[in-house]
């Protein structure tokens, strides 16, 4: 494994169509960052399930298939970005464990969203969700390669940390696109099935815009060339982000790494964005 300290982007690949989209997306992002790209493929075969006579032959066939997959990925990247510094890794064993190790010190980890569940509402594979919940660096989960010309959307909660906002602005600056800062809110005093009175909506929207503008102010100062549009409204925060993901190049959300003892690894808003957004989703640890 390479030990270079130069900045790099990691992409995990497999045989899926989403993985090909993730590879292209990661190569484009690494080129825009002037980073190295490290391509990793985790492969494994359950020897205990094989007859002894066939074990060695099947392991060798699996290794050869893995090497061919990585070689094809290398050719694809070099055709797309001939100047990009590129390394490849064969990672025997569990994909999530190996990719988490490879991502130590990375600027970004990119994976495809493999929707292999029998349940249509679960559109993200277990590896992608594990990486989003535990990666030491930001994770981009790519289902299809979105156009790079759309804005970068960032979800900004009332207690949002600076890291996701900075990540979104940096991505927007590299792409030459604006940022859409999105926040949905609900009135806990309004019973289900009832609407908030229009006057209260206007007042709450005004307060939310002012608070959101205060959160954005220091980052806007650091990225003066990035245009910003603030969007707030009386809607569930996760629904606001999924709706905003259409015609968008990237959706950015934060993920807390120090949640309560019995809490899920990912919050409700982040998890729904990962499963239902129509564009690549970047999860930034905070």
C-alpha cells in the first residue's frame, strides 16, 4: 500500500453500475482537487463453503477476476483524466473494514449506492451506510453521476456545525456553481393534519432565514466567489433536502459521530437523504 502523504481521494469499486458512476465521479472530483486517486476493490471468497479440491482453483479465479476489474477501472480513469495520479489496491476481506482503513487521512471516500435490498424503500447498500456512519473523512455516495452544472445543496440545521457548510462551499467553488442552503422546519404546536397560519409562517421563515444567514456568514466570507441562495419553509427537514436534490450536482449533510448510547448510527435526516436523494450525497462527519 502506498504511504504517500499527498492529498488523495479514495473510491471503492465493485461490479455494479453505481460503482462505475462512483468511479467517474471520484476521478472528476480528485482532478478538480488536484488530489491523487486511490481505487480500492475488496474481494473475498468463503473457503469453508467450498470442497477442498476446488478451493485453490476458485480462489485463484476470484483473484484474477478482481485484478481484471481493477485494471478496467484504471483504464477508465486514465481515459477520462490522463494527468491524474492514480494507484490501485486489491483489498482481501470485508469491503467496509478495508475501505475505512484506506480512508484514514483521505480528503474524501467515494462509493456507489448498491440498492440490492428486496425492499424498495432501502435504496442504499449496507456497505455505503456503514461507511457513511463511521468513515473518518467525508463520504460521497453516488447512485448516478449527476451533472456538474447544478448547484450544491447543503442542509443547515439550527445547530449545524461548520464542517458540512465549508465542504459544500469548497465543492461549489471547484465546480463554479452556487450553493443552495436549505432548511425545513415544523411547528411542534401545530397538530398533525393542520396548517400553520400564514402570518406565523412568514414570521418563522424570517427568523429561520436570519439565523441561517448568521451560520453561513463566516463561510461566505471565506468563499466570496460562491453565490448563495437561502431556502426555508414549513416542511420536514428530510423532505426539504430530498425535494432539493433534483437538478443538483451534490447534496451535503452532516453526521454526528458522538450520538447517544441507544441512537442509530445515522440521524433520520441524513439517512433519508442517503436513501432517497436523486443526486450524489456527501456525508460530512462532525
